[in-house]
C-alpha cells in the first residue's frame, strides 16, 4: 500500500497532504484529551500502535511504486475511532519512511489518507453496524479489519490512477482504465492478506478483552453483558 518516495507528482502530494492534515490534527486533539482523562488506556494504545507497525511492515512487492501488506488499523479504529487511529498510523508511516525505506515523506499525505483515514473509517463503520445488528462479536471484528484493509487498497489504487491515468489524460475512461489495472494487481496479494489480518485481529481482540475489558466498557467500545458472555462468566 505504501506509495514510495518521489513516485507521485508534486500536485498530488500536496492534495493528499491538504486532505489528511485536518484529520490528523483532530486526532491529536482527541488523543490528548483521552490520555488526560484515562491514563490507564496507554497500554492498549501501545498495543494498537505496535499492531499497526508490525503488520504494515510485512511488505510484499506489488504495483510499481507501491507494495502489499496488512494494515493493522482495524483494532485501533474499533477501540479509539478513526481520528486517533490516523495519528497512530501517521507516526508509524513517518518512522517507516525515515528508517525502513518503506513509503516516503513526499507521499506521506497519500499514505496517511489511504491507510490512516479511509481504512479506519470503514473498519469503524463496519464494527458499529455489526454490533447494532447483533452479529457475532469476533465475526464483526474480522469483517471490520478485513474490509478496512480492502478499502485502503481501493483508495491507494484510486490515488495511483488519479496520478497516472491511462494515456496521461485525466478523463473518466483514462482514470477507470488505470484504476482497474492497479486494483486487479493489488487483489492478487491483498485479498488473502486481508483475510489473514481479519483473523489475527479477532484473536488479538480476544486477548484485549481478557486483559483490559474494563477499559473497553468504560470507553463504550463494548457492553458489560457482552464482555461477561465472551469471557464465559455467568450473569
């Protein structure tokens, strides 16, 4: 997913920075407020950030100028919401760009928008819809992480197609032709990777419920009756 340094034209680098900065700034505000109100959330915050870092570092070659890998943002989106997850993703992306030659600083805005903003928003909405529909909890987590991952790659394909439309002419036909090629190539690796990410996310959430269920209840991520059910406790 990470678009490499120097690959996007300058105008698109600017566009994605302009779009991403307000969301990340709002996320910083929400994160500061959350930490001041509940210091006990720091270990869970660290786990969510580490999960994003580890999974998004497992890169595989893909479309020219990019790569395929899990994103790991679903857990953060479910627990903290999309805005704070955007901050965690930005920190991870900056570190990877500076020290792992993974992604880039000029393409940071585009990478934050796809992995740190759109993906988490989709995961968050899927989770809320699944919980409202009273689906199996771990199935909901699986779907949220998986579909959030796929959304990230659809957006990355969109970013690449906008920057490099077929024939270098930004028309619907040129854009769609490039988009279909980018998304088809990504799909080869990303469909199975996202499914694995969904399964791993569900397993990690099972651990978090066992270790920090009180914080999840306090943050209204999950209700106390469901926690007791998932932990196998009597009412």
